[in-house]
């Protein structure tokens, strides 16, 4: 983007785009934990507050400006308001002359850049400062933007599936337990592919019923979940080194297969219950 002084010749609007395409160096700046590409733009934009049509345009403009590279850098020649030239920075190519109030550390970080973009675009209603918008270049990115937005988790990000949430409420009603873990939005602390991590729809399919050191209570919960597996849509239950898997032909409690696995070692203070993704499964 480059915000030209009011009254600048319309023909000049395209110059920064062409210059950026010809000479713009791309400086890779990996940002831990932030995705790149269309999905990274979409996630950052939604987090910043964009929604609906504004979100589509935000992602499409970002793609047209930077391809979704948070480290993208494009240099501009001297312009009416910036005699020393200027630099377009990051995923939304925030200009360092017209938006000197935005530090590099923000412009090259997708989350911060998205928040700045939200402000400059008046919450997604005014994209005139972006040359890829005024030129129409962003239109060619709308399909990719839609695809990226569709892969995002649902707003709110992380929620229990209906079956898991129903079981959580029943555990509280029946056993008076309220310390129950569910969806983990940080993708951290569970095994790879854990049912605690949200899928593309934003749902997680597991609960951890914390019972502290009360082994007897844990077994009550575990046996109740297993006994009601069909109605609760339980996939498997793990507690105190044992597991019952309802994907098996004849489900029964048995010791965890691998004695060093999380199944065998990490489930003494809580009962883990995983649920089938679809309530129509059983
Ligand atoms: Zn668990």
C-alpha cells in the first residue's frame, strides 16, 4: 500500500505495485506460531476483528500485496509526500512513510499488521489506501481468500463437539465435578493428533475429568462413561493405566499397550474420554 497525498495523479497509483514487482526484495522473517500464506492472513485478519465481506477483502488484498508473506518488503521511489522513497512492509505492505506510526516490529508481524490494517481500513470498509485494491488486483485473490477462510475454525475457535459437551454436563450433574478440560486451542501438551485439539470446524472431541488423587471416583466416572458409550458417543476412555476402545469389535478394559505411553503414565489424576466426531456413528 501507499497512501498518496490527496490530489495525486490517479495514474501514479499503480507505480508502487509495478516497482514492488520488479525490485521488491522478499526478506523471510519467520514468525513463530503464526501461519503464513492465505490461511495465516485469514487467521490474523479474523483475530483483528474483520468479518464477512471485510474479511474476504482483507485476505484478498493481503494476498495481492504480499502473497501472505509476513516478511514481504517492497521499496518505493520518492513520491510527493515521501521524497526519500518509502518501504511497503509485511503481509499487508504497510508503508513506512505514510504510516510511520507503525513500527517495523508490528508491520512484519501478521497479527499486529492485521490490527493496523483493521484501523487504517476503517474496519474493512475503506481499502482505497491499498493499490492492489484500487487496481482491482485483489479480485483475482478472492477465491483463494474464500478457501482460506473456509479452513479456519469457527468463530470462537475452540469448542467441544455437541457430544463431548453433553457428556461434560452430565459428568458435572452426576458426579458434581466441574474441573473438566476440553478443547485446547494452543495445540500443546497432548499427544499429536489429540482429540483435545480443534479440527477445521473448531470442535474438539475429548474431555479430561480431573479427579485429583481420588482413584475410586475416577473409576466411577470411567466406568459410567464406558457403560453409556453408545448414548454418549464415546470413542474410548483412559484411566489409571487402562483403556477401553469402542472402535474395537469387542470393547473391554485392558492395560495400555505401551507402558511408557501417555495412555499408561498420564491418566491417574484425570479420566480421558474421547468421542466420535459424528453423532450418527453409533
Ligand atoms: Zn485427555
